[in-house]
């Protein structure tokens, strides 16, 4: 059988149903060096959604559930400084925090603390749904040029619990040093105006390179009682630490799952590897914890979810989220997890190469679980393969859900012009029926 026909049959066999009421649009006004988008839904007004992405400091917001979007400059534009690694969170009052890093230049390749520039972690705030942002920004952590430190990959989460810590904001990140990496943490109890001094999230330390063995990929969630659950990776484990006092102190880190490696090569991806950074979410009624990540235990890179019903003490066997066959040598990566606080449904967004026998072109898939993470249905957000070769796609994409309405954001390669390898930020919206999950 001709190879072309084999490819057509293989692709046809893996066609997915389209996500219901799907809409896909491009958010970035023009192609550029765009990557690592984040999205957040306002719990006070779920029709208000904000997306942010690097590197030019833009935020895009809607107040009508995604019918119209407006772009604003959220991060101060100092052309001597590069800004990136953005993340977003709303508190229950409708105030938003946008967190990011800024630096003059990188240090040695993958060894950012060596010869590193002035760099730090910063926050801007919006009290009107993303239309306006505070200037100047708040400094959370800052390293001076050649100080042997680089602050990297922060992520902000908001406390939506009914506890005394409600509306606190929490940020965790990697502190790269010349001889090690560690996870640092800061909290704000006044809407992001002021932040606590950076403190170690865990006594554990990792390798000093942005590579396998570093401590990276912070994410967090709060349960109804205010318990804060934080996850990250150390190269061959997913780690969890819990705080019961609003982030003032944390229990010793423990293993959620062992993994073969959290750092892997992605064919054609600009000559660099990818990370299966974990995300965590807590069920609004049951308190069940969900953790998602990607690894290559099956040969190809697959996406997994594990659950805990006892506050993170024990975890289920990993459930494969992508529905194609095991050992098919098709990669799935850049996953992001979101839990719908209204319906209890669990969603995972990821890049998907199941339709390409060469394992090069990627589409975007949205997976949904309505049975507490025991199984996932896969839906297509895009169907035309996109070639990321030679482009920088960052380390993650973004996802948020509310009342059956889902917003996923990701980076795609734009048509190349000359030697430039521009990218665009795309948004996929879907509407699922509201089904109560006990």
C-alpha cells in the first residue's frame, strides 16, 4: 500500500469529534515572538475573561463571554528588558493579578544563573476586568546582574476557598543558583499590593540547570477548607506540599507519582526539549485532587491524570488522557488542566500529533472527564496540522472553565518570513452541557 494512502487512512482513523460549539480565533494582532499564554475567568462575572502572553506585555480581555476581545498593554514596555513566563488569576472579588518575569538577557544556555543579568518577578493588578493595569508594577523577587541567581517560571494562583485565607494570592517559582535550584514562594493577603519575602517552599534542592533534575513547574490549588496544595517536578518525580495556614508554612514534600523523566525531546521543536510540568486542581464539592502531567513511559509522550481522595496522601494509578493507542509513537504535550467549579468536570488541553504518521505536525485537543478523572473523552479544537519546527513555543499553554464554558489558549507557528520564525496566540472556546458531577 502506498505510504501516502497509509498516512491518509491512519489520519482518518484518528479523527476526533469537534468540541461542541467550537470557536477558534487568533488573539495576537500580528505574528511575533509570542508564547506561553495564560487565561483566567472572573468568578464574580464569568463572562469576563483575560488572556495574557509573552513577550510584549499584552493582555486581551472580554466582557461578553468571548464575543468580542480587546487588547491592552498590561506590562510596562521597557525595551531594555525582556518579559515572559506570564500567569493570571482572579480573586472572588473580581480583581486580577498578572505575574511575569523580566530580565536584561539570559545567562549561559540552560544555566541561567551563570553570567545572568538583572532579573526578577513582578506583578501588575487590574480591578476592572483587564481594561487597565497598575503601573509601576510590584517587585516580588529581584536578582542583580552577575549575582549568580535567576528567578524563573513563576505561577500565580488565587484562594477561592471559604476559609480565613479567602482571596489570598500565592506565587511559586524556581530560583536557579550556580550550584542548585529550589522552589521559592510568596503570598499576598491584600489583593496583590504587597507580598511576603520569598521563602523556600521545600527543603529539597535540584540541579542548577534548566534541564532534567531541576525543581520546576509550580502550580497550586486551594480546597474548600483553605488547604493550599502545591505541586512541581524534580526530574523523575511529581512532588506535593501542603499548607494549612495560608502559605505561612508547608509540610515536607512527598511524591505524587514517579515518572521516567519530566524532560523530553519533541521532534522538530527548535532543537530543545520540553517539560511535562504538572498542574493540580481540587474538586469543589468532593475535595478530590487532580494532577495532570506528560511523560514518555509509553515510548511516545502521553498525557496523564492521577487523583487523590484523601488530601494527597495516596494517589490513583495514572489515567492516560489522550485516547489514541499506546506505543503508537505519536507525541502529546504542553498539557494544561482546569476544573470547572460549577459542574465539577475536569478538562485537559494538549498539543496532539496522533494524526501525523511522521510525528511532526500538531493539532490541539481538548479532553473532558465527567466521572472524576476515571476516563476522558477527546475533542478536536483544531484539525489542520501546524508545524512548530524552528519556532520557540515556550513551555506551556493555558486553560480555564466555568459552567460548561471552556477557554483554551496556545501558541502556533505563523507562516515564516525570511529567517524570522514568528508565532501567534490562538484561543479555542467550547460550550458543554452543564452536567452535575457528584
